[in-house]
C-alpha cells in the first residue's frame, strides 16, 4: 500500500524538471527585455556624435598665415549654418535699394486728355492725330474748318501736279502748239525747266485760268454737305447715289491721296534741283 502512494524516484525527477522549465523561459524573457552590451554601446555612440561634430565645427587657426579658416562642417551642420557665399549674396540684396536711390528714373508718361478734333475725318491709323506745330492747340471749330478747307484744296492741286509730272515724263503731251509762233507742247521740257522754256503769254494764260477757278468756281457757297464740297448744287457725277458710309470712306481716301500727293510733288521738285536723274 505504501508503494502506490509514494511516487517513484523517476516520476519525482520528471515533475521537478517540468517545474523548472518556466524558470528557464523566464530567464530567456529577461534576455529579450534587457538590452545587450552591443546595443548599449551603439546608443552611446549616437549620443556622443553631436558633441564630436560640435568639436569639429570649431574654427582652426593656421600657423602660417595667422588667419582663421572655417572648417567644412558635416552634412547635418551645413543645412543650419549659412556659408560665406550665402552671406555675401544676402548682403548684396540688402544693399541694392540703397544703390537704387542714385539710379536714373525715367520721367512719367503724361497722358493728355483727348482733344476736340481727334475724331475728325483724317485721324486714321497708324499715325492717328498728328499736329506737330500745335495749330489746333486752342483752335475753334471755325479755325479747324478753315485749315481742313486749305488741306483739301492743296491736296487736289498736288494730285493734278504729280499726275501731270508723271504723264509728261512718260512722253505724253498735248497735240498742237502752245502759241502763235509755233512752239509745240512736246518741245517743252519737264519739271522746273518748263517755266523758263514756256513763252510768257502761255505762262500768263495759265496763271489767269487758275485765278478764275480760285475766285469764282472752286468756292464753297454754303450749300455743300461737308468742307471742300464744291458742287454748289450744280455738279454731281453720281455722288448722291452713295450711302453715308461710302461717302465717308471716299472722303477719307481723297484726303489721304492729297496728303501723299503733296509729299510726292515736293519730293520730285527737291530732287530735280539736287540734280537727280528723274
């Protein structure tokens, strides 16, 4: 009876081993929780690195030149510490406003208010309103109409003069003679030379005819639609068949052609006196 109740030596040894196993696992757990000596050394080196970098950042004194040189810092310190080049660039930027005080400033552009004649006929691109002599500075509407009348008349005369110059230089002349002495039209030279080659009677006839047109015919008697309308209720040639837009366009064309003809005949006269072969 005592043999069954008392455990054998083998069983007591097995139970003793089983009880000791958790202690071994507890020892293993302590190995996981407690850091090893190698890990402690690595963490200690990491903590000591900034101190070492700070020591390296200290300026070194060169024995030969006696000047201080800044040692190149590590990657971590270069981001925080500005270099000498950056300091100079920021210094130059700060000094720019001071230098700008002595720089030349362009004068402000003056925007003049639009005048009363900037929407008149003839104000066209690309020149626009052009009055270099300031003839219309303080002019009234009557003064403007007078100048416009003169401009249109001179433009028409110069168109005839330029066209006549081109035709005669092309060899086209009136048939017959210019006087009773038998001077033919085609014998009269071109340009300025025609004034001296023309008989005095013929020159007088030309001046007399132009005077009649100026004083009695080419006059605006108040019945015209616009400045320069010399029809006076007699001549039409289909003008009334045009619309208002077409009339305005044709008046602008005549004005521009007259301006071009004034410059053209003046250029021919000047170049002929300069000896240019026309």
